[in-house]
């Protein structure tokens, strides 16, 4: 068996968007019996929430759709991530800029926006729901993350023959 495909989802604090992507993608590959073919993680470009569980509103929105995020804990991106991950996917342009500044010359993986994999989606960035009031912002994140997860999975399956 070949090496697993290693994917890192990144947002600012790693308590809303990136753990949502982590949990949704993890669920997709588990449902397809492909969990052993992937290594999934999430991180933040800032260390505001290191060690904390995803935001309770994020967890509640995910739970309503059947996703479990309770096992996840926030961490910050570190320099070794660029040698560990094949895909480093940012939730927005600001986080992508921060990652590009840190990215070592010669990184051979894919560094880009997660929503680039959401086929037919005009939105380029997953909006940060942290300061929104109500469920709508967290549900929008889930809609976008589900679409991008499906597109990313199709992309990897085509490229890797999984």
C-alpha cells in the first residue's frame, strides 16, 4: 500500500472553519472505507486557541449534520507541516498569505485555497463565522466545506487512483 495522502486544513484560530473541514473530510473518507489512505489534520495560523476544542457553535452545527468534532483540539501551524503534508489548504486569502510567507522554498505539495476544490462554487473563501450571531454562519461554513470536501476527494481519487 502506498503512503497516505496527508491533508492539513488551516484557518486563523483552528476552532471554527478548519476543524469543520477536518471533521467533514474525515467523515467522508470513513464512510467510503478510505480512512487508512489519508492522514487528516487541521491547524491555525495564530495560536489563540491552542489545546481548545472547536467552538461550541461549530460543534453544534456539525452535530446537526451528523459530524463529530469533539475529538479535535486546536493547534498552530508549525514549520514541519510543510514537510509533513501533501495538501495545505487555507480557508481564506489572509491565511493563505500567512502560509505562503512561512512556506519553504522547494515545498512540493499543494498550497492553496480549500474552496478551489468546490466545483461550480463562485465563493473563494470560507467566511469566518466566529463573530456572526446565530446558526446561519456556521451552516454556510458547512455547506461550503461539504462541497469542497467532495471536490477534493474526487481530485485526490483521480490523481492518486484511490
